[in-house]
């Protein structure tokens, strides 16, 4: 492959692949390269905490595209890690010493799991889940009946806990939230998620902050959270993620307070020819009228499409309402919201476990959560996008 490419994509996740795919679909025929440090084809991450972790799907089902797609679309896949970016020279240095020049570059470096700033957070038996290798390493250590402590009651923590129970693990979930996802969803939906987790057989210790993680006897580890003392052979930390914006920062770009790269609705950064998309982006949303940072799979795909089209010289803007699906045991929740909070909420119970929660702010509909109520989810996205009045 030439050391000069027309489109250089840094990151092999959904945003990066989507940018390359859309660049080609827009008719751009210049050289394209995707740099990934996972040494494999871009793959779907949502199953990692759901059916793949449960052992219900295989690695063969994970890739978004197969290797034949690279040949068909004339896209190069470069194994390595970008270690330096020079926007003035339009060049990227890779681990191993190689340098790639570009006409356009898409930063799609994603995010990485955070660990709580407590003693023992880096113990070898404390794991995170973000990549296929993370799941491989975790499941290789587990035997049926092993005890696992999950830290965190966000959607990812709840998914991991339920999936591990389905694998036959003994699971305890510890969280500083008084109910799972209560800050995002409010009391009634959070209480329903609590019941679902208990029905799976998960023990819950809520409303208590983890203070330290200590080695225990026989290779176990103990999690201490206030008066709570719980032990496991493995601890899985689901404490959120942080954008991987260090490459942009080192290149002189100003980042947001949480370390993301500010971009326009067209995914353009402050530097000519440089774009950002996905978890690393702090993107202007045309419908919301402000910048948002989202960590959702579908939005990474959507932002990647915008970046690819923009790099190909076509008009494009990000205007979709952010949203995602979460599966906790047998329950699938569909959620869409601007993501910066709500002032009112209202839950509609449809019977037989189905419900819809609506969220309002500044007199407008700003969020919807649906369980077995797909029509409400679709209608809710439309109401949010046009700023429908709260009533």
C-alpha cells in the first residue's frame, strides 16, 4: 500500500468502518486505509455483553464486513496504533515507525473503559469488557458456578450481570446508585430493572460506593463498599468509558471537558481535512442545536456516515436523535434522548410488562424509553427531533 492515502481512518470500530464505507458509496475512488490496533476486521461490539458473553453466538458472527469487502471496495486494513498526528503536514505516525500521509483523516479512536479511582482497581482479577479480547480473557478464567462481582448498574453493568447469570455464574452487583439507571431513567423504570435483575438471581447492593478491592484467600478478591463486603473469583468493572482523545490533544486540538474532540454537524474538527466521529467526538447535532457526546453504537455508525460523506466532498450533517437498545435477560429496552437530563417523567403501563416512559425538559419532549412498545419508541424519536411540547 502507498504511504499516501486520500482517506485515512484511525480506528476500526463502527464509526471508522462506516466512514470508509460511505466514502466509497459517495463515489470517491482515492486510496483508503483503516488503521486498527485490534488486528482484526471491524466487528459488532453490542453482542459482547449480551448473546456472545452468554455463549449463544460465535466469533464468526461478529464482523460487520468480511475480508472480501476490503478487496471489493479497495480498502486497506493496517494493523497498528497511531502514536502521533500532525494536522499541518497531514501525516500520522504508527507504532513500528511507519508514517502515512493523508488528504482527509477521520479520528474514530473510540473510548476505553474507566476504572474507579480506588485501591485495588488494577488487580489482575478486576476485568473490563470493551473488546473481543476482553471477553475471551474473562470467559477463559470462569467456570460454571464461579462467583463474579459486577461494579456498576448502568446498562452495560446490568447486561453483563444478566449474561453472566445465564452462563451459570453466581453474580453480585454493587453500585452507588439507589436503583439501576435511576439517574438516567427515573424511579419507576429503574425499579422495574431492579426486579428483572433479581428475577435473574442477581444479588444487589445498591446505594453504596466501592471503597477498595482487596486480595482474599484462595485467589478470591473482596469488594468493600461501606458496610458491604462481597467476594468473587473475578470482578467486572462497568464504570463507564472515557474518549480516546489523547492523539488529538497531542496534535494541538482543544478538547471538551471530558476529553472528546469538538466537531461540527459535518464532523469537521477545527483543523482542515481532519474529522472525528463516534465515541471520541463531541458533535454538533443539527436537530438539538448544540454539541452532544454519545456512546451509542448506532450513532457511531451515523456519525461515521456523515464523516465519510463530508470527506468525499458531499454535504452531510448529523441530525439524528441519539438512541440505543439494551437487552437485560429476556427484556429489551429501546431508549432515545438528547442525553442531557430531564425535568419531568411519566410512565405509561401497557400491561403484561410493556411500558413507555416519557421525559420532558424546558416544556419539550426530550426522551423516550420503551419496553415492548415499539410504536412509542419510533413516535418518540420523531417527537424529540421536532421538539414537540411536553403535555
